[in-house]
C-alpha cells in the first residue's frame, strides 16, 4: 500500500490494468503452460514507465526503417486484416507463448487498447523474455496520436510547429489531421481505417527517439 500511494493516477490505472490482465491470464492459461511472475519487478517497471513504447517512438522507428525489433499485433486474424500498424506481424493472444517469438528478440506488443497486450506482456515476462514492451494504450492511441492528430485551438508557435511535424507523420502512414472540436461540442470520432502508408518519409519530429532507452534493457 505504501508503494501504491507513491504512484500517479495514470500509474495506478496501469497497475490495475496489469492486475486485471493477470487474473485473465491465469484464468486462461492452458494446462502445461506455466510461468512465474515477479510482482515487485513488474510494478517497479510500471512506476518507471519502462514497460512501454509510445506511439510517437514507434512511428519514428518505422519511418527510420529499423529492423532490430518485432512489432506484434495480438488481435485476431480478422481484426489484423482489417487494419494493422505497418510492419506488424499477427500473433494472436492465445498463441504468444507457443514459441513463435524468440527470447533474444526485442518485442513490442499491441492490441486494440492496452489490456490484451498487457496480458501477453506478463506471459512473456513470466517466461523469461527480457526485452518485451507494449505500445502505450495500443491501437487506439496509435490512431489518435499518429494517424489523426488534432489541431490545437489557438496554438502557440511551438504547438503549431509540433502539430505541423505530426501532420507529416500522419500523411506518411495514410492518416490525416483533424480540427479541434468547438467548445461544448462532441469530439470528432476517429476514422475506423487508414490508407496504406505513403512512400516518401517525412521529416522526423525533433527529438524523436531512435531506439529503446537503455534503462528499459532487461526490464
């Protein structure tokens, strides 16, 4: 309880998601498929934000053409065929522990939101995979942050410049910017699909990450 009291609201929500995910995992693990979880290690990783890659980081990696990680979509084949992040491979949740993924691989998992990827993350961590991460908030955040960024209302010059860079990234992935919702109106709904990515890479956002941070190693 003393540990939890030090966490921010988002971190507490992350711990709750991990706990719910763990319950679902243990309820669905097939006979003979066992793993061990170190609760303190998992919670410490959440507190230090070492368990995930942001949509902006992942977008930069794809644009750079990096091949030193595996992007894994844990949804079913139908959802994967409808839309998936470029360069992703489909390994449905029920099969992530079947040996398709190598222990030496750097693995980034994502699902529609965050729960299913967190479940897969816990299974792989429990089986001793040292370099496994999740895409922060999953495909929902990928669409909101990368494919369909929102134009700020009355932006500062810095916000305007940042938004213009995000527009270039969105176009690369077949997305498009959205106008900010007027005060008192409902937010604009996200499109359900995006076109294929463009050919020419955009200028990367200033300060975009070029790889996993060293502190994540072995988390």
